[in-house]
């Protein structure tokens, strides 16, 4: 994937995130909820559902990590080995 394609993908992801944030805010406003309400609701989950909830959260987090871009896979073993036409001194 070249730089232009990466920039385009980032722009698409930013617009998707913005749309999701707007949808979330609209839902929160329609239901008269605050972030504190959500935190309290998570703490009020009955014990019999808590394990299933934690398993679902970990599954979602693992999926997000798998789908996330890897960034730098490994550092270069030698200084300057990753730069083209670099002259080592």
C-alpha cells in the first residue's frame, strides 16, 4: 500500500469515526444519558451476566487488535539499513 492509499484510507476511517461519534451522541441525547450513566450501568450488571459481558468485551478488544494496522513490524537490524541510497560513514 503506497502513501496516497494510506492517506485515503485514513481519511475514510476518520469520516467513519466521525459518523459513529455523531450517531452515539444522538443516541445518548435521545435517551438522556451521560457517560457517567454508562459507567454506572456497567457496574450494575448482575453477577450471572458479568462473565458473559467480560468475555464479549475481551472478544471485541481482541478483534480490534487483530484488525489494527501493525505499524512497524521490526526495527532495522543495522543503522541506515532501511534507507535507500544512504551512505554510511
